[in-house]
C-alpha cells in the first residue's frame, strides 16, 4: 500500500507541471474577444466558439441597449446579416434534391419578366456570384436614399433590373446580393410558399432551432438588441429598415442557433451528402475569384477561404446596424459564430481573431486607429452660402481593387443649401447637417470628420464638389446640376 501511494505521488508530481503548462498555453479567448471588440468600437456582441462538442467560449459583451445600459447576453437576439445567406442556398439546393429545379436552369424559366439583356443566366450563376448582375447595395441613391422605405420583392428588383451588366455571365466572380433576391423569388414560385414559411418548415424546424424567426416591422422579437452605427467619435441608433431590403435578410437569430443550423447541414439533416459537398466546392470563375490567393474561393452561397493553412467555410456581412459572421473549419472541427449590433465588418474581425487564437496562429496586426481630426467652425457668410448652394451628383473618381465592380455605377446625390444663416449638406434620403468651414478653406461634417469637402468655383459659382475620402474610402466627385430646392432634390431619385 505504501508503494502504491509512493508511485501515485510520483506520477502526480510529473503530471502537475504538464497540466500547468497546458493550462498556461491555452489561449485566453475572452481576452481576445474583448481586445477586438474594443478595437472595432462594438457596442454589443455575442460569441460562440465550439471545437467538436466542446464549448470554448459562449459569452455576451457590451450592451444590447446602449440607452438603457442593458447588457448583452450569450444568446441575445440580433438581426442576422451574412450568416443567413447560406441558408437561402440550402433552400434552393433542397429543391434541386427534390427534382423541382436544376442548377443549370435559365432563370427566365422562373422569372420571365427579368430583363437579362441577352445574357444566359443560370441558378448556379446566382448562387456563386458569377451572373454579372449589378449589386443593388452598391448603387448608392437607389438603395441608400430609400433605406427607410419598405419594399416588396418586385420593388427590390426594380432597383437593379435595368442597370448595366458588370461583366459577361460566368466570366468573373463579383459579389451581388441581387442574386439572392432573385433566388428568393424562384423559391417562392417553385415551392408555392412564402420564403419565410418555406425556411421555417424546411430548415428551422428540422434543425431544431427555437430563437430564429422571420422579423420585420410587424414582428415583436423577444430579446432583440438595438442597432448602432458610428457618428463622429460616438455611437447613434442605426435607423435603416430591414423591410427595405431583400426578404432573405429579414431574420433574427442567436449565435447558438446559427451554430446549430450549420451543424444540421453538416450532419446531412437538411441536404443530401453529395449536395452539401457541391455547395462547399468552388468551380469556374468562382474558384478563381482572387488571382492573388487561389484558396480564396466561393461555393454555392458560401465563402470558402482560409486562415493560413486552415480551410474555412461560411459567410459574414453587415447591414442596417448589425454585423454577423459564421465560419466552420472542417478539418479542425471548429465552428465560430459572432453577432453584433454595430455596423461594419466587426463580427468577421472578431471571428478571425478567435480562430487564429484557437488554431495557434499569429494574431493579425491591429488596425491603425484613424488620426483624430479636430474640426474648426469658421464663420460662413451669406455670399458663400449662395455661391456653394446646389444639387451635386457624386460618383467615384476611380474603382479601387478592394471595391466590387458594381460600384462603377455608384451615384450619391447631395444638396448644399442655406438654412437660417447656416450652410447645410443633405444626402438624398437622410437628415441634413451643418457644413463646417475649416482653416484651409475646405469643409467637413461632424458625422464624418475625416472627410475633406471642396468645391470648384467658376464665375463666382460652385460647379462641382469633391468628397475625399468618402464613406467608401475613395474620393467622390460630381457636378452641380441645379438649384437646391426640395422638389428638384427629391426628383433626382427618379433620374
């Protein structure tokens, strides 16, 4: 007995340092999440990190309601932008499995009214973003100026149906949310159900999720966080309306439900095994979407990418004050879901940081904080207000490599006018704010202090305006097209 105790003690004496080393080597995922949330100025976030069946991190950060100082929980509900799009793909592929449509069907078989302008577009082209149809999110005025106006499916289609093709079908990958709107229309026409009913019956219920719901202006969603965006150096409510966008964006969920939904796909509960394999395999132009990184690809409604040598599959996105990211690392049995109530691709940044920590990879460089710009507020006299007043239609000076091709058609209309002795600027569809005159003669806005706004003057009248940088990160410029009366200004939306 004494010998047994001795050997047990000896074994424990060797095991203790090893256990201590293992514990010290384990990444502090909570600290990683807090660091990136602070860097990205996120108001509230929920995070779930799972490796196999082990939960590594499941926690809420910050505030679900900033005004009430209501804390975020691990299963707070958010509008989901990005991670729900693969499930639109799942819905289409279920109909393929049932023999009700084919990936190579011409879309005009189901949407004969859509003007394909001589292009042959298949359902596969819509799923893998090789259709060449312009993305209505990146057109500027047509969507940004109407982001608070609810739309039916045909009204969404009207935003982009008559626009220029961005490339010939099948020749290039370029992201286009317009394809998802067309897919929703096809799903409804083939299934004879509303999209929300179809998804509930064929995806949510079989997956066993409880907190994922269709949510719109007529829904009261329990536990839903409020949305926020940056305004100058602070946060303000984001007031975009999810009903102004495509139907497949009108869902609310939690990180727990998102992981459960993804696992239901992987476990072949929602798709046949070969169909899931096809969904997560890139082909054609989608396999060559990034000439500088051949492992950066796109499947059928899912992004296929990597962290160093670790393959990941999923989707991320941001819209109307929310950000979402859901990625699975198949070979590593790692799944990460992040939802936030703050606009920008911050959920994706949090996901990548957590994944790299779990996988033992070097952290990505921290973003450089933008230098603070202290704005002047010099006097602006009546003659200057009269000189600068007008309606300006701004377009991109150039299309940078990190912008989608659809931005070539981007247009944003501004009104510069006088209001009770103040010089004002107003984007079409948004509130007006003061233009502040700077010491160098340029102008700026408190909402976007980094923007330098300048005017070209000919014969004592401004003929054009430049905004550098714009919210896109590149300059916008355009001509003064008329007097800034409200009727002329709002008429610009229909031109």
